C-alpha cells in the first residue's frame, strides 16, 4: 500500500488489477471488489480508484457501469480512444517493451497547419521533434510533433531516449494532457518513412494526427504519427446515443454540387 500521491498512482492500481484479470484471479463474469474496498486496500481516494477502473473499462476488460461492482468482460486488451493514453502507456499495457529515439529537435516557424491547430500566430516559433518509436526492438512508428513555445523548454531538456515525452513533461513540469482530437487516414511511405520503418517506399502507413490539450484547453502539441502496416489497430466504441468517431472527406474527394 502507499499514499495517494502523484498523477501516476491510478496507473499502478490499474496495472495490478489488469494483471489479476489476465492471470485469471478475476475470471470473466466475476465482479471486482467495490470502489470503497479497493480504496481501502490501496490507501487511496475513491476518485483515484475510479480513474483506475475507468482505464480498464476503456480497454474493454471490465464493464463501464458506474455505481456498481465492475464485471470482468474479457481477458484481452484493446486500445480505445475513450481514454487518453500515451503510446508508451498503451504499449506497456500490451506487455511490449517500448523504446524511443529522438532524431532531431528543431526550433522553426510554425507551418500554416501547425499555427491553425495550435492556435498561435502564423510564423510563431515551435519546437519540431522527429523520433522513432519501437516495440520489442522493432520500429513501428515515426512521430513528428510540433510543440508550442511554452512547452518547448521542457521537451528540449529531455534525453534523446526518453520513453514517453507526455509522461515526462507531466512529471517534470506539471503539463498534463487531458483531452485530444484525432484524425486517422492512410498515406504512402516517403523515402524517410521507408528508411526509418524498414519498409519499401510507397508502402501503406496508418497515419494518426492529433492535437493534445491541457484541461484548460491550452494546446500542447500537434502530432503526425505514421505506423507501419500491421503494427497497431485502433478501436472506437459507439452507440446510437454516442458516436465519438466522425467521418470526413479525404483530400482526394471532390465535393460535387448539393442536390435535393
């Protein structure tokens, strides 16, 4: 047991519960202990427990009904946009060894798209970071990120092999990502992507672009992530009442005149 300190405490509890589920200690159909019992066991607040079980619910491991003991639904993991997790958090939850290498850090004027997404004036300075993310030693993603000027000094001070920039800036500077907006499409690998991901040029890549903000809505980063085909799958759960996924026309789609 430990004190209820630090923003990562709920992750520790979630990981312990996750391992209990995956090992069969809590089989499918079983109910987890109540929030009050878990809070007492871990010596934390019920709010911290809710964060932990909410993370497991977003992965599909347990039911999402609040106010009741959660039911174990499955013994496998999936990555969902219902919970904002870093690449490192997701990969570690999958049981993978995750590593990263920053290839370059450049201070330059923001592009028109970066300025628009980050809500800064055109030509404002951003810190542009390129890095490769690996799972079990294999390159699976090239990440290109523009950080706003107020975040840049913290990112600039991190080592090249930092595993998670988002976790590090949260721990080192209290800059915490609270929500994100995602755009997903497919692109062909250019020369640089092909070399870094060890694929043929023009191979299909899954691209995820996302804007990350603080709880107050202040932009932190605008990122273009390009995944090697077959390395990751995203899941989005929706219903008639809630549809977090929205379709948008791609750049190759020409909009014709509207009709009756």
